[in-house]
C-alpha cells in the first residue's frame, strides 16, 4: 500500500517528462543498490586472494625451515663423525686394519649419500 507522501508526489507530476525523470532517478537508485550489494562479495574475493597468498608464503617458509633444520642435523651428524674419519689409527694387525678400513669406507659412503640427498632436497625446495 502506498504511503500518503508517495501518493502526493505522484499527483504533483505535471507531465510525462517529470515522470521519466523520476524513473531515471529510480534506475540510478537501483544501480546504486546493486553496486552496494556486490561490494561485500568483491571484498570477500579480495580477502580470499590475500589469504591464499599468505598461505602460499607460509608454506614456502615452512619448507625453508624444514630444509635448514635438515641441513643443521646433517651438519651435526658430520661433526660427530669427523673424529672417526680423521682417526689415523690403522690397526695393529691385518684384521683390525680391514675393519678400520671398512668403517671409514662406510662412514664416507654415508656422508656422500647424505650430501646427495640434501642437495636433491634443496633443489626440490628452491
């Protein structure tokens, strides 16, 4: 039901030109309302994009931290094995010399494969 005020306004329209102007105003009002209704969606999409970028940055940071933690672990392992590899004791007899040689070969092989694995992991991350 129309209010008295709206009825009075429509009675005062003298000709069709004024009616058309009121229609134009209504169309502008409708367009403005549509824009205002779309604004939350636009802001939500922008917020989602920022959240996705933040998530990607955090994932990259996590991978970098894991890489450096693994590198530190490998470094401490190598420091732990340095005295064994640097040992100049070759054993007192042939059997002990073979055991000592095998231990050194095993330590060097482990070090070599650890270095390769760490390098491959670093290439996959970065």
